[in-house]
C-alpha cells in the first residue's frame, strides 16, 4: 500500500521563514514607534517653539501684506532700528533670543478646541424655524435664494442665542431685499411665524432694519410688579405713568421695590404749556388697572396742583381723596359732575383772560393761573348715558374748553374708559388726548386703533393688573407697568400697599364722614355761578342752580338764595370757609368776584354738605351744597 505524502506546509521551509520575517518586522515597527515617541518627548519643547515661530512668521507676513505701500518704508526702518539697538545693548541678542523663544512657545502651545455652534436640539429648532419662513421669504425665479427648501439656515441666521432652558432668547435673521418690509401686513405674518416657532407664552420684541434687510428678535422678560406708590424724583409737570424696558428709554429713577432700592426705567409724561401731549386717554377692560392709573396720577399731581375727580362708575374708588388738601371735589353723581365740570370750563376761560391781560400789561401771569389744575374723569360715558335718559346735557361737553385751551391755562384732562364704551367718547376727547395708554390684554389691531401704531412686541393673553402699552404723541409704543396704587379703603388691599398710599395723601381739610356730619342746609338754596371777573349787574337776576333734596322737594319750603364767593386761602390761612346761608344780605360784606383780582373757587372749595342715597348729610368736598339723591 503506497504512503500518502505529507502536507507541503510541513515539508517546505519557506512559510517558516516568512513567519520569522513577520515577527522581526513587527518587532522593528515597535522599536521604531518607541523611538519616535521618545524623540517626540525629548524634542517636544522644540516642536512647540518651532510651531509657534511658524505661526508668528505667518502673522508677521500677513501684517506686512496688509500694510500700505507708503507705510512699509517707515515700518522697515523702525524694525531695523530696533534690531540695531538690541544688538548694541549688553546681552541684548541673548535676551532677544530668549524673548523670541518664549513668544514662540506661547504661540505654539496646544489649545483645547472650544465647541462652537448650537447643540443638536438647538439645531433642530433653528432648522424648523428656517423651514417655516421659506413660504414667506422665497420667490420663484430667484437665482440664489436665501430661503429655499432644505437650504442652509446658517446663511439666514448669522446670530442666535439660547437661554439655560434651551429656549430661543435672541435671533438675528436676514431676509431678501425684495421682501416688502414696509407693509404692516407682511411684517405681521413674519412676526406671527416667529412667535409661534420661538415659543408662546413670552413677549418678543421685533426690531426691523430696512437698511440692511435684517430682523432682530429679542425675548423680553416680565416687567417689575413690585413697585408700589411712592414719591418719584421728577420735576414739576412730570408724572410717572409706569415703568418699561431699560433698552427703550434713556432715563432711570431710584425706586423702592420690596426691601431694596434700585434704578428703574420710567415712562415719564410731561405736561404744562410746553407739552405736545397735554391730555391723556386710557382705555382697557374692567379690572385691568385704569382706576389705579388715575389714582397714581392724582397722588403725583397733588404735590404741585389741584385735582378734580369725576367718578362716573360710582364705585367709590376715589373716596380716599375726598376732603384732602388740593382735592377740589370728588363727584360721582350727574348733578355734581355737571356743576364741577361747568366750573372747570369757566375757570379755564378765566385763567386765559387773566394771563392775557397780564401779558398785555407787561406783568407776569398771576399765581392762581399758573397753579396746575387736573381734571380726572373715570368712565364719563356712564354719566352721559344717565344724562341722555334724563334729557340733560352730556358732561363731556364741558370738557371741550379744558381740552382745547387747557395747555395754555395749566389745565390737564385725564380720561379713563372701557373698551366697550370707547365709541361713546366725544370728538374733543378723541382729538385732543395725544397721550394714550392701553391696559390689559389686547390684540395688535386694538392697540393700533387706540395708539395709532402697532406694538413692536407680541401681546400675550394673560397679564397682571396695570400692564399695557403707552405712547406719548408720536413716540414709539412702549410696554408699561403701572405702579401698584390700590384703594387704601378697600379691605382686600395689603397692609404694605395701604400704608404706601396713605403716606402720599395730603392732610385733611374737612372732617371725614365718620368724624361728624356737616350741618345740613335748612332749605334748598340756589347757587350763584358767575364767570370769573364778572361783576353782578344791578337789578339783574343771578344765574342759579337749583339743587334740592328729596325732603325739601316734598315739603315745598321756600328757597333761600346762597351767594357762594371766593374764599381767599392765603388770607384764611389755607382753611376753607363756608358762605353764610342767610341770603344775599348776610354776604354783602364779603368781597365780590373779581374785586381782589382773582376768581371764585369751584363748587367744592368751602365746606359742603351733600346728601347720600339714604338722605343723610355727608361731607363730599368743600362747598356748601346739597345734592339731590339720584333715583
């Protein structure tokens, strides 16, 4: 039987030789790698220095290329002079070599690469935002579109920033030049898309730069709500409507918020003869802070002037002002509002006439014509509805003269109304109130209808009381947060806010309702209301206002005339005095209107006894008057 030959791998020596060569080759490679690593460890400083010198040389070459030709000669001469000085200084070349090696080592050090660019989640959000803008910013036929499906979003968004929670905080985007950025409708569509994709529930500010075709979106934080009523550092004639964002005004005021004092950016409204927007109109929904705004303005105005308050809603929100120094009246009934506004209209005319006569005579205007007078009307349309039902004149008609000529006479009118009753406002109120405020949640169309310009922020659905927008004349629209000024007589008011408001109220000049009622007038008496400066005509009947109580109307008693004349506060020491109710004969010794060069005080300057709904007498303001309870 023949034997089978052995496998070739066991009989041939070539595979063994190849295995031996492979092992020696691997050993050689290992030795070479070890030598290279050792050499790199040994020569690592030299490698760093060489890399640094190469970088310095490249930087110097770039600097030389960037140097203008006319400056290269002086630069070369300066470098040569420095080299010559170094060579002449003892040990200069050695020190220069050491300095050069140190600079090379510093420039050639290994730097940890800084991770730049957004993360994965941020990239996905920017990609989604880019794709959402494509239908609005892409036009067929554009050879190199900036926005296209599956395009490069990094070209369109040069700058962006995210907060710690991963939400978009700032975004700068480019748009093509053919986009109609001058149309409000086109802008509104882009802003709506950005608001939806950037995250709802926050306010965003949109800054359009038509020159460079760029739009900057900025997420705005909430306005501070911890600022209560307090004395603000302002000049006479300046009132703080509220506070806004720090980037949109160039002024700050020191305020106390909580337990700390800080600087806050205010919205300052300037009034007076040089003001371009001397009157204000505030609109809002019920409970959004319109009454709080008027109360805040009243507390600030009482520092330098007098205040008349018309509470058309009759809610008693201004009861804390009744009987205070500088408060000429707080009226909530139709009869009192008509009488007060009629006096305010005549007072405006008297101030204009007195100031004009003083200028013609070369004298300064009298002091009583320069003292600011504020007319605060809260919901006057409610009284207009009652007047229409009773067939009487609209109280807003008496606001026409103060609105038209109040700036020259130092008379300022502030009107607050609800949105649903804004159509009932008279034409003079709409035309002469250049300062506007919108409070509460409102759409961009509603804000534009009131302020005359759309807001540059996205309105939110839920806002705190006193939050809204303000625009003074033709200035930009600003966000606004009214200082917390609640009614101190309300049981729901906190103790801190109550004390803050009470601290700003002036002292009382007449007793409160609970301190003892004023003496009621024996019989309903006509009130003599004459224009300032008019002397009573001999034999002419006085213009009287018949104000009767319910009991007097039933009794049918004979009316006794009451002549209400000016009480000079300076001569009386600031205390209001009542006219004697004994008829004209009892007042013959009193000075007539216009005898001392001043006009009569309004209905409300002396002690007044008015009757409430139950018929009981109470002190409303400072004139002897009895008002008929309204049914």
